[in-house]
C-alpha cells in the first residue's frame, strides 16, 4: 500500500533568510531537494548564520525541490539539544544558480557522507512519465528493477547511485527490485500508477533487512542543466547534506513523501 507521510514545519526567521522573493529572476535561483537517508544517524538541530532554525531532524525525511537564492550560507549541525557550540558541522555552503540537484545524506552514521546527484526536471514526452530510482540502502547489493513479468528496466544499480531516467507511457505497473542478476524480490511495488507529465523518484532506503521504498512525485520545471555542484567552505564534513535538508523542509513549510510497502 502507499501511505502518505506529511511533515509541516514553519519558521519566520528562515523565511526571511532564504525564501526567494517573487521579484527575483528565475536565473538567480537553484532547484534543490535534500534527502536524509542515513538510517542510523542521530537526530540533529540546525543553525543558519548562528540562528537555530530546526530541531530534532531524523531519518527518513525528504524535501520537495525548492527555489533557493544563489549564495553562500554558514550552516552548523549539532546533536539535538547540544547547541551550536557543539556543532559537528561548521561549513559555508554555496548554492549556484540555474541548477537542479538532489543532495542526500547516505550510509550508516559511522561513514555517513553526502551524495550529490544531478537531476533533470524537464518534461517527459506527451503521454509519458519519467521514472528514476535511487539506491540509498547502504548494505544492499547492486539491484535490478523489473516488471513482474521479468522484463528488466534498470540493471546493476549500486549504492549510492541513481539510475538514468526512464520515460514510460502513463499507466499502472507491477514493479519489483531484485539483487542484480537474481530473481529474489526484495522490494515489491504492485499497482504502481504513473501519470503523464510527472517525474517519479523511487528511493530504496534503510538497511537491507528493513529495506523500504519511498516515492516522491515532482512536476517538471524549467531549469538550466547543472554543470557544477554545490561547494562547501570551512570544515568539510559528511553531514552537510542534513543542513540543506533542514533548510529545505523549513522553507517549504511542509513535506509529503509517499511510502510504499509490500
């Protein structure tokens, strides 16, 4: 079944800091989506330019794609309740205009790292949908994505990569994920409906013993094709993805993720 998970977070401070005013030209903004996909990472508090903006952010959370003003922000992340003085991250994050990307915190906490993936938010052809699969299960092997009749759609997708985009006719599909070259179904997604003109992101998350699919649906948008990735200054630490996740969730004022389970 598919369960909707809705998180609503608001803060006037971050609105003032980061929401892009309507007067800004589209070329001065970036499209950013951030995923917290580290299954055993602790909850954290997030500080932007010294101000607390979000508390107790944990696994699993995802933002929609958001327009963020290009620029550099000082961000800090500390264990929940410890304060900015105990930050385990203290970095300047630079967001570049005209680009679209996903930034994910992936892997177990002992080796957590950011994974930055260039996304393509252009519209599919008429009558088609776009589908992309993200392998964020840290101890799962490489996988194949198939139709229930055995037709392979994606081959040998390994952690922590994303597949190419597939364009498929709108309709309902019975999808399965198996170990690469194998037949044992580790994720079963029967009756998965895709609508024309939409972009579907399927995330394989959690450790393999509890592997869980997450589904996000995005409407196409016009952005420049990314040619470079966000950069960080100051101390470079692997939890920096969580900072942007916190910004994204707060700026949006809400998040909807649809979880599919067997």
